[in-house]
């Protein structure tokens, strides 16, 4: 089951290249509704097509064919199931132009008889002759039930040819667009004239360098800067720190004048040192004189 599911996914991707989009329009005939009364038909379709976006449809002619067999056992329940599907109004009246179920489905899928599935229907039918006719209508996925297994037919030869043709056209269009773009750029450079002159000058310069100097010249990279990994990173200043810094433009406000009562300040006594002519100098001088007098007396 898993292998078949992968094959069906790949097959529906190929049909998507030909214009199929979700939700898929699933057109059924009366025979497949009658043959799958004991099965969960919509679950089978969802698993086979790997999606839950489905629009089950049935034509008016198919409903009429089921009403014609209303006396058979199990047909009434099949009619009730068919009523839950979307009714595809084919416009075929019973009185004017009664059509068979096969002709009705062919007219709905290919209304202009150009072998083209214009509205991108996925057809589910047990009628082998109808499936054989629909294989020539491009592109038409065909489904049927065999031994309680829902089978999706491989792509028909007509659809494969159209798919290969479109792929080749897309591939060739990409190549042609690229070449046209290059030609346009070359034409613009030729019309300007400046580009061609510059290219000639470059070619001449290259020729002279190749003829004169065989060795390539060393490139001058300039002075080397400090290693960025060894340099300390600048510290980021936050807004709070910016506000704390004193501004140079700010002017100092003069201090307020103080009244006479508060002008008196505490006086500090200065200690006298040698060489300032205080009491200390007199004591030193007296000591020197006494030392000199003692020395004279000893002599």
C-alpha cells in the first residue's frame, strides 16, 4: 500500500504540471457508486490522491440512470449516497436529447471535442470503453475499483507527450531569455562607446605588461594597523554616567555673601621654624655663644 501511495503521489505531481490544482474535481459515474456501496468510497479516494481536498461530483444523466434501476436491490441506497455529491448540471434534457451515461461524461469532460480536459476533471468509472475514449483527452486522470482496491491509471501516452513538450518549452524559454539578455547588454555597451574604448585600453595595457614583465607585481597593501584582537575595546558610557560628568560649559555660581556675624573665623597659631626670626632663633644663638665662651676658657 505504501509503495502504491508513493507512485500515485508522483503521478498526481505530473498532472499538476498540466494544470491540476486542489481541490480536485472528482467526476463519478453511477456504476462506481453502485459497486462500492460496502466500502467507504471517499476515504479510498483521499488515500489514493493523498489529499482531503476533493469535490465529488455526478451528472444529471448518471442520476437518471440510477433512477431507471430503482427497483433493483441496493440502488435506492446508492441514490441516497449520490445525492450527497455535488450535482454537475450537464444540460441534457430527457425529453429533447436523451444521452447515455457514457456520452454525457464525454460531453462534460470534452465539451468542444478538442481532446482537451478543459475543467481538469478526475474521472472515476467502471466503464472500460469510457476509460479508453478518455485516454485520448489530455490530461485526464482515470480511476476505477478492482477487488475493493481503488486504482489510479498511469498517465496516457497523449498526456505524456504534452507534458514532455511543455517541459522542453520551459527549458528552452529559459535558455532563450538568457541569450537575449546578454545580447541586450552587449548592444548597450556598443551604443555607449565608452565601454568599448575602456575595454580596448585595458586590453592594450594588459598586452604591454605581459610583453614587458613576465613576473606578476606584488600588491602594496599599505601600513599594517594594530591587531584588533589585542586592542582594548572602548567602554560604553551609559546615560547615567553621562549625567554625572561635569559639563565644561557650566559656569560656577558665586557663593552668597555672609553677614558680619559669621565673618569671624578661627585663628590658627603658626609654629615658628628656624630661619623665621622667632624665639627659637634666640635660643639657638645663646647656645652658640655659650659654646664659644666655653671653648675660649679652656684655651
